């Protein structure tokens, strides 16, 4: 999905920038809820030693084939990282929104991410954004009944009936900040996920060009000023 159009490719590069700023050569990195290994691969390219974990055996097998150089591929849930000792990793990732699917166990997930990260190490995660998602998908949201939309806006909970059979929670900015602080994380930084580039077909600057780099840097500044504006909120914090 990160290569399907220009906007997705740009958003992927924004994530790459986030990870590469915080992962260094030799770091021990856990990619929790790794999916097909999109961010594990970025960490490996930084020279890190990466462990991949996912609750889905299908996703984990995809990650194994795409990221064979990871040190391990572990089947398990983000809400219980009991396979890993306390302070095992320099950087722990849960990017792509897995915490949104933890629902009422989101606090358990964040506490576990903190527990396995050494003191002073980075925890990086992303969740689905309530108002950013409404903005992005408004044409598909408006046809739903007023009662359904009022419920989603009030609770942040997206029911299975409107999300392809998957139930998840959409976060407000301060709700996420509170979740992280309650788990004991500090120096919290929040960003929108690559929202500066709009939808639609048009030509972006060539990847790697000066204009491309300028746009990425502008996106980083904009996303820190309006962290709820994208479809996901990216959070970085110290354990």
C-alpha cells in the first residue's frame, strides 16, 4: 500500500525519515506488530539488529520472506511481549496503527512497549487519528447514518460494519498523549502522518531531488504543528 500512488510513497518516505532519525547502527530494535516488515526493513538499512513480532502468522511469514536478515521472527501479541526481557531493546516500534486495534487493552500494549525498551530508549508508535481520518475519507463517511457517525465521533470506536470487518479505535491528540504519559513515557513528540500532500493525481518532485527534500522537511514541520491532521498520529517518546 505504500507504493500505490504518489501520496502513499511520499508518506512512506516521511516514516523513513522518522525512523532513520532515531535508529542508529548497532541498535537493538523490536518491530512489534511488524506486518510485512515495512519498518523493520528501514531499521535494518540503518544498520540495526532487528526482531520482528506479529500476532498474524500470515503477516509474520510475509515479513520473514521480505526481511530475512532480521535476527528473529516471533509470533505474539503486542499487548503481551512476554517473549522479551525488560530493557531488551534500544528502540521499540509499533508503527502502522497496531495499537488502534488493541481497543481496551491499548494501555497494556503501551506499557509493554515501554517495559522492553531500555531507559532512555525510543518508543515509536502510530495510531489512527479520529479527525484526520474523517477529513481523508469524508465522501465515504457522509453516506453512513447520522447515528453511526455520532457514535464514532463521540467514542472514537470504529465498528466492524464500517471497517471491512475490523474493529478499531480512532484517537484524539490529547487522548493519545495521556495514554503515553500514563504508561510512564516521557519527552512525548506527536506528528501527523504525511498529511501535507493532498489526494489526487499530480506530479510530485523527483524522489531524492532538492525539491523533494524541501517538501519532506516542510511536511515534518507541518505535521508537528497539527499532529491530528493525518490519518495516523505518529508518537515518539523516551522510555
